[in-house]
């Protein structure tokens, strides 16, 4: 069970909405910091050191990224813009993981310039990099375990996923990279998304640790870090439990001691690149009820739409909803909570039991701090909302303004 708590009240939001009209996302700095610290503490045993490279795509806002830098995280980037955000924050190269796929040469070039850890998605990219830019001294390779690993709903079955090297390619890849001058090696896999079972990550660790040993035996090369990827899930539903990172950590520690150490692979640094679990639970999409509609169903129409939060429409994902000021009222209405897109999947909830609502009520959609605002789009001429930061001292800061019609027209050539 996970209590769905809101770290602000209706009065604060009413006041905020005078300055920043709804809808907006608001992020809770105290919660983000607490989560970052708990993650770091869970892995404090790792001999070479543990680091989470926050997946920038989850919440690409430099104000939040700066908080994560203070908490000791690096950044996992996969595009030019994400690299530019890390550069803007003066992130050292060691703290940037460039995990991309189908990558243009300019993006590899930028990553190499920044001294980032280049995480290769394909065997051919080794020679591609060598031919175009020179292979960096440090490279990481992304492993796709194929049928060794079961699937997961969001990311799909590994065999059908476009990412990563096969096992044979990994071994050959380290040999080839060494021939072309690489001297430091990392191993990576990312095979789950929004996974709530802690054992899943331990199993990924086992696969990667054993592969690192195989690489050592077959090539004589030792990896200096192993990146377990992101994908730690969050309890979007109140009846779900958060992943116990201590349990993940304990499982990995045992494997470290029984698989890596006896093979002489110690110290090895352990990395992850979680986005969702770091900021997801600490973001809230605040929206106002615009209309109530009764037809074959009972509809609550919001001033937010799928452009602000795509997950329910795209994945049928559950996001908890609270009505501010009505937290203690009985959930007597069965409603569809909708946005205003001309798409019938523009619904935040279907057949959800909620308290009776009126136009003007303030609604909070939970767990929008990752893959929320960042997945937004402009379909139907919808403009992306503002992002606010609820700071540790209780003050609120605008960290991204809402788009305007001017932004919408800015890319048109009207001459
Ligand atoms: C999306 C992604 C992540 C982050 O996933 P979360 O679910 O936000 O933890 C990490 N690494 C890679 C390669 C990704 O594509």
C-alpha cells in the first residue's frame, strides 16, 4: 500500500493559480532530495562506488537537474538537447552517460567533446565512431539479453527490442574496441521499464555480472563499471508498493561477492540510470474542472489534456487523482476524467470513483514528475504547461513558463 499524499493544500494552489493559471506541473524538492539520498544510501557498500545517472528524458528541467547534481547524481542523455542540458549545468564528462540508439554522428561528436561515457548500442558503432571521430579511450556497450530475460509491458520482450548487442557481439565488441585503442570498458543493459519487482533488477545484475566474467575469461579484458539501466517502477496505484531498493542492493551485494569477486573482478563500480523512481512520485499535475457532462457516462472535463500527460492515453496507465479540499468526501461518482483533445483516448481516468465535483474544483493528478511534461506535444494546438518547483522552504518558483501562442507560431514561416 502507498499513501497518495499531496504536499500542498487547496489554499496554496488557489493563490498560485492567480499567478500561474492551471494546468501546471509542480515538483516537490524535499521529496526528490529524500529519494535521491535513500538511493545513494542503499548502495553505499559498493566498493568502487555507486552512481545513478538520472535519465534526463524523464524530467528535462535544469532547475530539477541542478538539485540532482547536488545529491550526487550524473545524467543519462540520449540526444543533443539532453547533452546540452548537462553541459549547461557544467556536468563533468564522468557524470554524463550517453545512452543513445540510431545515433547521428553529430551527437556522438558532442558526447565525445564533453568527455561523456559513450554507451554503444550496436557492434557497428565501434567502427563508425573510429572512422568518424576516433574511438574514445573509454567505451560502454549495451547488452540485449534476448531470450535470457522475460519481457515487461512497457519496454517489451528483449528479443523484440531494438536495443543493444547480442552476447556474441559483446565479446567481439570488446576485442574490436581494444584493437582500436579503447582501454576502459563498461557493460550496460536496460531491460525493464516501470518494473515493481525488486528481484527483476537482481536478475539483471546476475546476467550482467556473469557476462562480465565471461568477457574477462574470453578476452582478458576487465570491465570497470556495470550499468544496470533504469526502469525501477513506482506505485502509481495506492495498492502497489514501492520497490525496496535495499532489497535490490542486498541481492546485488550477494552476487558481487559470489560472482565478481571470485573471478577477480573487484572493485567494479555499479551504476544505474533511473529517471522515473527519482522524480516521478514528486510531481503533480494541477488542473481545474471546466465542465461536468452527463450523457451515457458521467464526464469531468479538465483544463489539462493528454498534451500535459500522455501516459493514461498511450499506455492506459493509472494515475491517482485527488480533488483538493474534498479529500475526506466519499467517492460516490463513477466518472471519466477527460481533457479537451479531439481524441477519445484523451482521458486521465475511466470509470474512476471520485467525490462529486463542480466546475472550478481543483484536481491533482499524482506521479507526474517523470515522463509527464516531457512527453508533451502540441497536437490540436494544445500548449505545454508551466512547471513549478515547491522548494524545501515552502516557497514556489516558476521553473518553466507555459507556452504561448507566440511559441506555437514561432516555427512558421509566414513571409
Ligand atoms: C528511459 C530510459 C531510462 C530511464 O527509465 P526510467 O523508467 O525513467 O527509470 C534509462 N536508460 C535508458 C537507456 C532509457 O531508455
